[in-house]
C-alpha cells in the first residue's frame, strides 16, 4: 500500500478557499482507492472543510482563526510535521502550497500543484515569487491545473517535460458547513428583491472589479434593472463604495455576502449571470461552478478562461469597459441566449468532475512510486 501524505500548509491559512477545497476533495477521493493509505498532516488548522472529512484521515486539530498567531502556528506545524514524518516516512508527500524548504524525508517523492503565475505577471516584487520558484525546483513532479499554467511554467522555468502533468480541477461545491443555521440562509436569500449580477471572489488588482462596475454604470438599463451581488470573504470597503457611488451605483444596489459553499451555490442558482472579469486565471473555478448550477457565464477572453469554458461562456475583452458592457447586455436581455448558455454550461461542467481529477492524479502517484 502506498503511503500518501498531504502537508499542513494550506490548512492553517484558509478557513474556506479554492486551494484547500481542492485538497479536501482530492484526499477524500484518493482515500477511496485501495492502493493508498492517505493522511492529511494538518496540525493546528483553521480549515472548515476538514471538519467534514473522515476523522481518520486527519492528523491535527482545529483552532480558532487568530491571524496574529499565524507565524507561531506555521512553526508549530512545521515542527510537528517533521517529527511525525521522521518516524512515519511516506512514499509520496503532496505539498499543498509553496515553501522554500519542505518537510518531507529525503526518500519521499514530492509532488506540487502549480495553480497560476498571477504574481509573476502582475506583482513582480511579491515575496511569494521566490518561495514558489524554490518549491517548483524542489519538487519531483509538478501538476498544473491548466494547459495555460503549464505554458507559463515552461516559459519561466527550464524543466524536463516528463516532470510536468496537466490535470484539470474537479468541480463540486462542498457540503454546507453543519453549524450554519437555516435562518442565515433564508435571511440572505430573502433580502434580494430584484434580479442580480453575481461577482465571486476577491476584488483587488487583476480581478478587475473597477472595470466591471464601470461597465454596469455605462449602461443605463443594467444600472436600473439589476443589483450587483459580491460574494467573498472580504466585506465591501469604504473606498469601493465611494467609487461605486461616483459611478451612480447606490449602496442599495451593491451588496456583499459571505458564507460557505452551500450558500455560494444558492447565489449561483439565483443569479441572472455570473460575470468574471479577471485579467488572468490559472484555471478559474467560479465559471464552471456557475455552469454546474445553471447560471449563465460572462467572462474574460484571456489566459485559461477560453480553454476551460470553451463555447459555454460569453466572452469580452477585460481591458475594455464597452466590451464588458456589451457582453452583459447581450446575455441579460436575451432569454433565448441565456437559456442556450445554461444548457451549454451544464454540459461543459460535466467534463470537470472530482472523480476524473482524482483518477488522473492517482495515475500520476502510481507512476512515481
């Protein structure tokens, strides 16, 4: 039996989030294969997904999220991980994020998933870049989440092709966190009394939120007919509201919600469309999540997005406000167009299953041992 360990890194950093959900789903799926003995070496973590996984898969315990204790938590987890691994060396350790120095014993095979090169393209001074580079060079095998990410990887690093694989992420929103009350769900849903356009994720920098707001404000009909719902972990900031107000978007029409994946899925199902104006994505989960929930998708024509969504989305140039506006009006004011996109989206989303992702990564693991 192959001993497989997922390390602690992402689980002390993320309460919710795409990367931790990716590894939660992957560990859950891989543990079903009889060839593997799976452990998540989570240590002291803040992750909500691990509360839902089989207890025997997790080594560690949940703690309250205390941002100021982040470095202490990291060091404790690193010490605990090295101590445990020294007496329980795995055949494979799949690192869940980037580190200059890993915790794996020398005889263990190290696998690393590479998500994107956003910082390298938009934030060259970010310290994460050098850490990521060290992690990539250390790894025995690299899994890219799209062909676009693989292309970027090989442009930056001189690597042997057989060291790199592409495996698309599987889409499947996790079950609702058990301690979220039904009252909260009903309150969030009932507060919306008009059709809305959905924006998912953080809103800074390359996510292109300002051009998205400008595109809506440029259209008198969009501004009048639709609310804007932002779903993400960070509340709307004073500067964002001030900017929206300057465009003629009122507080009543720009709303923010946060919560677990069950709540997010309910917003997908109720939205007139998801608009995803990002300048760059390594993969981009929200469009496929929206498609699987029956929500039309309007998104950028850059990086991995056409590769992932193909003919199931309406595209625009994310640098051109008028292009964003035109694409939104084309979908939101044509029931026939929207229904066609919903049907195309459902079929496209079926190609990106958790089972398929896990099977392909399982085969990579088997090839490395």
